[in-house]
C-alpha cells in the first residue's frame, strides 16, 4: 500500500514518544537523566529514525533538552518553574469558564459529560487510595477531556503540556512521602458536577482551591529550597492537596 511505511513510522514515533513521556512523568527517567538515540532504540528494539523523531517531539513539549554531543537530557524544573506552571494552568482553566468557552462547556452533550465523569471517578478513587501512578494517568485524561469540551485544541494542548510538566516536578517529591492517602486532591467529580449544573462560580472556586492547595503542599515539601521557610507542619492535613 503506497505510503504504508511512512504511516507505520509515524505510528511508531507516537508510541515511542508516549512511552517515554510516561517514563519521564513517573520518574523512571529522572530529571537530569541523560541518554542517546542509540540507547533508546536498543531498549525498544527499533531503528534510530522513529526514536530520534519521538525525542524531538518531547523536546518541543519542553520535556527534554538536546545536549551538544547529540544526547538528550530530561529537563530539570525548579520550584520557581512550578509556581509559574501553577499560574499558567490557573489562567488557562479560568479562561475555560469565560464567555464563549463556558458556553461550549455548558453545551456539552450528555455523552461527553459522562465520559469526563468516568475519568473523574477513576481519578478520585486513585487519589483516595494514594495510588500515584494510577492517578497521574486518569488525572491527565480527565483534564484533556474537560478542556476538550471547549472545542478549542489550543486550550487542550496548552493545558496538557503544563500539567505534564507540573507532574514531572512534583512526582519525586510526592514519592518521597511514601503513604499519600489523604494528600491527593480528589475533587475531580465535584468539578464535573459544577460544570454539568452550569455553576460557573462553584467550578471556579474548586479550581482556585485546588491550585492553592498544590502550592501549599509543594511549599511544605520543598522547605527552604522553595520558599525560605522550614517544611510546613500542615503537610498531611485533611485539606487534600495534590499537584
């Protein structure tokens, strides 16, 4: 079939990029970790071309940096970067609840809302159980589908990118805590219900509280390195923050 090789290569490129992105988010490819195209190609048993293309895709998403000697390094994000991420995702989500975007959310079909609700329920269960690996996957899908209701792919793409980056920064900090039950934000379903009931004010309040809790948690975990304060005594409280 004409062009079938190109299609296969494109599919393989996407699969490798997705797999590597998952490795970076989960911390199995840690921040600062360095590797070459050859090493990844050997790991996945594929040729160098789709691997190189996949790595360049991840560079464009801000997850990898190209080194001068043609290797790649997982980008290292700072606490200041994280605060900027929170501000960026706050502005993006706030934009979803304004004017035409909110009208699109309010016009979402029952089928679309049901799909987002399923993602929310799965994410909430994982959060309550303290299962970080399961939560990350469902949380990213939840926000992709929620943003997708607006019908603007730029909003979905921007939000997904900044959420992936914020997870990359916070995952090592959260893993260091061990037991995460009671710490991880589990109000995904509440946000869906606010959107479904056209309650813009409530939806905004949920998002604002979520981001405030994210900052409070990371302030506490980073301590002096983050904000010049000792680690917070409130980490592990009943407020339920997460990244």
